[in-house]
């Protein structure tokens, strides 16, 4: 597999930008001793209750408490997502087929390690916990290495696009505490490079799969990627969050939110950029949120 | 309670008519990594407690027997909730 010249050019400019904006995550933030519970920790429109009856029926103190735990969950989801990408990119750096992006991978791994550190700091300082990962680390691609690499970079890109939507919104939200705003902004400032590279990688790695002219494989990929997008959004709905926010019947509450038709519009918005890209590439046939919210809250 | 788990899995695998107690649901592709967190949350709801994904729990989660005998029957192995 030989990387195209166009990718090489993009890589050079991303590496240069990374060098120009290098910082130490360990000294970048002024960590305050504590953050008051009664404040917005997350933009209300990004909460999992937005658009539902609970956005008005829960009192403001409960919604603010919910915003605290959804914020801790959001950063916990980031930590677990970064763990997967660190493992998978490390597995590929300086191996055949990945010679060209390896220089960028060094920057990427360094930056992601820093992100993981400051997200964990936030969770442990202000939430005293990181919500556990529920994922099972099993491969879904068998021994097909081309397929495995494509799926890894597709998952990384989808995850980063979801997170970036939240980072952009919260980085600009002046109602949030300056530290919360800054963490989101700093993450976005690095993440755009990862997204640019991620799109190039996904496009490049999909090419040999497309050339196989295997309709069954394409259908399987379409289904897998759409299901992964839906699963990514489901990770934002954590029963532990509702429990910590003092909302009773946390599993029932989660299922009810996931099945609320009002949430589809939000899910569609979170992934609008990446679904357009994936559809244009021919990787997926439609947005998973164009169908039903059902399947026990699957989409 | 294990019948609810069997039904949950069958509903997600329309081409499958039955799942034996000892069938490996991961190797048998009845559940994949994408759907796994939803299975864990469903089992937590049934068990009434949060599950800790230790090596032992993950092994137990591979079969209905393991789920019945370990995950759904050992409330002392994880933190209580709700």
C-alpha cells in the first residue's frame, strides 16, 4: 500500500502546524480547587434530555447536577476512546503500509496522550471518578488486515467528529466555567488536525476495499459503520450519570430518552459532518438517524 | 431471568431460532463489540447492580450459563446501585 502524494502534502502541513502549536498539557491549565455543583458544566442543548419533556420537567438544580455528571461522562468516554486509538495507532506506526503517516502518528500519539491526561485530571479532581468502559475489546474483522485498518481509522474518525461537535459548542459557550470552556477549546484546537488526517486515512484505506467489488462486504461495512455511529451516541446515555444526578429508575430513564423521537434531530446534528463525508465516499448509504429510534434505543 | 437474556439476543439475531446455554455468543457472532455495551447495560438492569468488567466477568459473559450462574447470580461481586 503506497500513500498518495496528496496525502503526503497534507501530512507535512499538519506536522508543521502541530509543531507551531505545541504545548505541554501538564502546565496548560490552571486547575481550580473545586467547581461548584450548581452551575452549567455542559451546554444545556448538549444534554441527553435536550428536546424532551425532561428539559422542562426537571428542576434547574437537577439539570445542573445532570450537566455535571454528563460532563464527567463525556470526558470518560473520551478517555476510553483515546485508549483504543492509542493502542491501534501504536500497533501500526512504522509498520509496512504506514511509513508515510508515521511522522504524523508521533504527533498524534503525543497529543492524544496529553488529551487523555487532562480529561482524566478533570474527572478525578471534580467528579472523583472516571465512568467505566463497557466495551469488549474483540476484533470484528477476523484476519483481514486491510479491513481491520479501515475499521480502526473509521472508528477513530467517527469518535473524533462526535467529540469535536461538543468541543466546538462548549468552547464557545460563555455560560460555562472558563476551565471547562478552555479544556474543550484546547481539545478542538488539536482535534481538527486529527480529523483532517483521519478523513484522508479513511478515504485511502477504503480504496482497496472498494476495488474488491464485493457487494456483500460493502453491505456489511455499511451496516457496521452505521451501527458504530449509533453506538457512539448511545455511550452518552449512561445510567450511572442519571443515578449520580439523583434521577430514579436510571435504566428506564435512559431507554425512554433513547426512544424519544425528539432526540433523533440532535443525533443527526452531532454527526452531520461525518455522515455527509461517509455517504459521499460510498461507505454508508444513509445516516443511521434517518430511520427509527427503536431497537431498545439502538439508534 | 435468563430467558429474558435469550430473548434479547434472539431479537437481535433474526436468523437464529435458539441459543443453547453453553454456546459462545461472541465466537458465534450473536453479539459483536458494537452491541456489547448494550448487552452489559441490559444485564445490569436485570441484575439490579452495576457490573464490573473484570477478566472473570468477561469470560462469564460469553455464554448464557455463565451469565445465569455468575453475572445474574452474584450481587456481592459488584457495587450495589439503585
